[in-house]
């Protein structure tokens, strides 16, 4: 392999389809039951609110993408604005979130298949899906874009049939009333949960180094995709609650297929299931492309190993970045748990949204003469609203998701420190920690042997022996780290 430039091969249509396909994942087909349990029929309000929140930040994506059309999306924007750990943290969360999102889409695909073939192994099918689209992405962005566009044309046609049929049908199982079982709190929780289904513009930003005429194509594609998603999702939820009450969706594997069955029969089940399968596949495809381009950008700037920055001589794709990310994605997909990967993806993308808006404000201040083919309207109100609303959603995620996010932040900090700090300083730091552990173990052994800590004779013997062994090992390791060159 040799290092080359990424090829600009995506036109406006392919870019828009990548944005829509990156967002319309299996989520809207398999997670609406959980969202309806939170917000009831007021989920329509959650969809509109989520679309508006998304649009605030998509405007920032459009300006920054047109001005800095390099690989890496949010990370590249933060790198230009802040540099250092803040830019690395943005890229770190973007990389991890895209892997979670790819896993989420693969698990959603497997769940949809299980609606037709209940006996399938969901984790196994999810992992196999990741493998297939890893190979597609290795082949090249042109093939990825063509595959995405063809699948999206079919998907939009199927969703159009569902929406149109739902609007014209005279069948209605209930009167459409906005009812939220958990009140406004439930509406906000549902908004945070479904946030992941609006992330198409993020996929466009990640691929911006491979888009033709980026100064015009990127902002147009992002805005077209965002508005299209707002219309599609609002129309789908309207049809759902026109046909069935919110409570009937809670325990359904594929809520959309269940609704279609009520007014379209078996044909509706088949159409929506096929649409869900296509949506899941396009999202897996886009997310694998996205996480590999983020890793490519991080390697470009020295944060990740240089092998991630090398492109295949024939295909022009970052093969190492694709493979490593896909292995981690497959591991996440093997859990087979939809809600877990959905919430985890949400947290990382929300953090990314905050940093995108901050990057826009910072660059407007520090680099007023930067060429900006597109400018955010109503600046600075729009990016400020993007920051405030994105941070607001974090408080409505599940506590476990927030804890996972904090753990990922600490892991990222460790990775940054080990990668960017000089080798000698790293050895000193590790040596110091080892000496500290060794000294503490030696103190513990002394206290046990001197009976300062009351224990039975047998337990004291075991504890003191283990403490002495640990002390010797860590003291030796500490001395070796400190004296190494």
C-alpha cells in the first residue's frame, strides 16, 4: 500500500442519499416502541423537536464543511479551531460513536430479519452484516456511494407508499390525540432517545474529502438531507398514531411493520420490513465509511498509528482504519442489544454536536477572513441554540449511558497521553505509578506481619505473602521503567 489522496467522486445526489441513508437506520423501524412508551402519541412532537435541534447544528456543519472540506468531519473542525486534546476528544467520540451506530444498525437489521424468521441468531446475523459492508467499503467510496444511492431510491419509494397509503386510508383505530404518559419529561426523554435517527449530516461531513465541488455540494446536501428527514419522520409518526394507539407499540419487534399490517395487510408487512432492512444496511454502510475516515484523519495528525493513514494503492481506501474499526464494531454488534448501542451512540454524537458549534464560534472569532462559501444565518444565535439544546438532551439519557460516556472520556484521555507525550515521560509516569503500588503493598505486608491489622493467622499469612510478591514485582517494574531509555 502507498499513501495517496482520497478521491472526490461523490456528486450532489449521492451525497444527499448518503446523508439520508446515514440517518434512516433500523432505529425508526425497531425503536419506536420504546420511544412511544416514553412519549406516547406526543412522539410526533419529539420528532419535530429533534429535527429542529438537529437543524441548528446542521447549519454549522454546512458552513464548516464548505470552508474546511477535509476528511474527519467534527474532528477536522475542532482541530482547526482548538487543536490539542479538545480536537482529539472530538475525534475520539466521533470515531467511537460511528462504531456504536454501525453496530446499532446491524443489530436493528438482525431484529427485522427475526420478524420474518424468528429462529435466527441475532448477534451472528449482526456480525455477518458488518463483515459484508466492511468488504464493500474496502472496495472504494465510488462503489459505496453507488450502492447507497441505489438502496436509498428503493427505500424512499417504499416509505412513500407507506406514508401515502396512511394519509389516504379511511381506517383509523383511534382518534389522534397528543398524550404523553410521562408528561413533558417523557417527551424530552424520547427526544434524546431518537436523536440518533437524525445523524445524516454528520455522515456527509465525514466524507467531505470525497465530495465533488465541496463549497456548493456540502451545504446543499446537508440542508436537503436534514429537511427531508424532518418531513419523512414527522409523516411516519403521524401515520402510526393515526392507525394505532401508542400503547400497542411497546412490545413490538417491528412497530412499523405492525402498523402497516393494520391497514395494508400482509403486503404492508412485507414492504415495511424490506424498507427497514434497506435502511439498516445503508446505515451500516455509511457508518463504517464514517468511522474509518475519522480514524484516517486522526492518524493524519499523529493521534492514531500511521498505518490508519495509508491508502490502498488500487482502491484508494484506508484499509487498516476500516478493518480495525469494523472488528470493534462487530464486537459491539455481537451483544445483540438495540437500546444499549442506541443510547451509547447518542452520547458521543451529542458531544460532537456541541464541539461543532463551539468550533464555528471560535473560527468566526479567530479567523474572520477564512473563505466561507456558506454562512450560518442568524449568527451567533443559531450555534448557541445548537450548543444549549444538545447539552440539554444529555440530561435525559439513561444514567448508564452517561457513565459509559465518562468512561470513554477517561479512556480517550489515557490514549491521548500515551500517544502524544514523549516516551521518556511516559516511562517516568508509569514507573512512578508502579513504585507507588509497590510501596503501598510493602506497607500492607508490614502492617499484617506486625499484627497492626487484626487477622487470623492463616489469612494473615496469605495476605502478607501476596503483598510481598506484588511489592517486589511492582518495585522492580518501577525501577525498570524509570531507568529505561
